[in-house]
C-alpha cells in the first residue's frame, strides 16, 4: 500500500480520491445475503468469535487460564507506559497507574484472545503462526525455524498477546477452526459454505473469480495515485514529471508536501510505501523516505 505514478491522458478527468471504476468488482457479482449467517460462520463458530473479541461474557477459567491481576508485572508495566505516553489523558501518579492497570486487567480478562489454552497455542504453532516463538530473524536470512522445533507455552503466548503485535484475524480463525474440530462441530455455515452469501444466479461466483481489474487509460500525462484503497488519483494530471514533482513539493499542501529531491527520486522509482520506520529517523512518509540518504 502506498503511492504510485501513473501515466494517463492529459485530458484524463477522473475525480480525485475516487476509486477507479475498473478496480472495483461490478455490482452484478453481488450475492444475496445468506439467510443463516452474517460472516460465513456456523452458529458454534460465531459464538466462539464473540468470546475471542469479548462481545459476550468470557471466563478465563474456561480455557484453564488465570485472570490477569492489576498488579501483575506485565499489566503494571503497560499501565505505566500509558501514563508516561499520555499524561494529559490518563493523569499522573500512582492513582492514575492503579486505575489504568485495573482497566487493562478487566479489558484483557474479558477476551479469549488473551487466555488461550495449550491446545489453542498448539494449533497456532502447527499453522506456523507464532514466529516470534518458533523462529529467529535476521536481516541477512529473514525468519529461520528453530532446530529443534519449539512450541511455546500458553502462558508465554498470553503474556505476549497483551502488546500491540498480538493476534490478528488469521490467528482467530486458526484457533476457532481447531476448537470446532476438537469439539466435533462445523466451523462454516452449511447454507452458504462459508461464503456469507448465496449466488444470485448459477455460476455467479465462478464469473466473479474470473473477473480481472482494468487499468485507467494511458497517455502522456503524469499523475500521483494512492494504493491504500483499490486505487484512486490524488493529484492533478501534469504535463511533465518536473511539474508533478513541483506539485508534490509545494509547501501549500500543508503536511502532505515533501522535499523536492524526494519527489524527484520517487517519480524516478515510480512507487513508494505509505510509511517507513527507521531506527535513526523514526517514521516518515514512504515517498520522502525513498529520497532520504543516511548521513
């Protein structure tokens, strides 16, 4: 996801910040809603999702886990960090820390995602979803699996889940599917077979799978597009690359302008990510980062 340069006709007049229609799946492929589910889950799986996300009461004891206490080091450390980072919001001092620790403990105790059983963790390890525990990483070799293989304990994974890089929707699906299998229950809706919709006509889904997006017309113009959504233009059509670089580096764009050198470098490359984080520079826009040379 990021920004890219497209060559379009000089008279191209597609509205700015509106996704190009050729990138959007046509309405004719919209299926009828499934009468028996909202997201393609079986009733049992749907009930487990509500536990995972804390949408109905959850008891940590149901997975053999111990509730988090406000004074637990992991909870206390996180509360202190919140107070330091945002004292205007949380307040300051011991009372503020204690209140935030209580809030965090209540929050985490209400969600299955922070109280996995060992069976849940085993399912994630089998699906290769716990690289922080089962692999090592280096810039030279990337992720490398530990030898001999390691399966972390549920306690370690539950502590890790308290931080920002915890479980995602894929992990939720893996754990819930494995639990349904252990309990002899379907994890997908029998009516729609997990699609959350019913074909409006025979063969509709196959046609949708064969559909391919179409790019905007090409031409002599230069235009900046975003790829965070399906893709839309975010600059006027310029007659030259230098004109587009000048538009990108115009201070009148407020916090969206970038240095001229970075704009020209980006146009040469043709694409940049939304943002980049580096140890020496912190966060910067991807467009600016590709034009930045470490000193």
